[in-house]
C-alpha cells in the first residue's frame, strides 16, 4: 500500500469528520480566473456540504457565473496531527434558505436554543441564498496514521 492510500480516510471517516467540524475554506473562481477563498460555517444536507451567503457577496456572484467550488475542512496543528477533507464539486442553489440557515446557525452557536436563533436567521435570510455542494471528487488525509 502506498503512503497516499495509507493516510486516506474511509467514506465513513470522511462523513464523521465533516459532521464533527464547523468551518471550511470555500474557493470559488473570480471573473479573472483567480481563486476567491473565504472561511464559511457550513451544515450537512443529506451528507453534502451546504452553506448560505448574502446574494450580493463575491462568492455568490462567482458561483452564479461558474458553480465549480472547492471546500477544505482541516484540523491539526503539527504535521503528524494533520487531518483534512477536500471536496471538489458544483454548488447548486437550493430553495430551502431558512432551513439551511437554521442548520448553519446551530453549528455556529452550539447550545443556543432555536427560538433565539430563528429571528436572526429569518432577518438575515431575506438577503441570503443557499447552496449545496454536489461532490465530483473527495480527497482526504489523516497524518496520525503515519506514526
């Protein structure tokens, strides 16, 4: 077995890692072809990455023009602790903006009751759009397996 295969996570490990994390690095493509990279809180929708953003945000404008994205979720400080999942995919706009917004808000603020989150989500949701990433390729690594 080569080193790459040795450190790759299984599909169940990838799912658990994504479920246990809260933030990702989202890369979209600017009009001039350069990457636009931002940190986003996310939720899982049927195992897929979902997020919301203001409709006029650069990332939303980029996705509407070219829906290809990369999503990086990582953990660890030292080399032998590094773990991560990189999801390449296509961001699809979804209509369940408030539902997805509630899921993201719950992950942003663990333990805060829904009745306190809902007014924020309803107010900001008026100007937001929601996306779910349809994966085309998933790459993972867990350097803790190197020891």
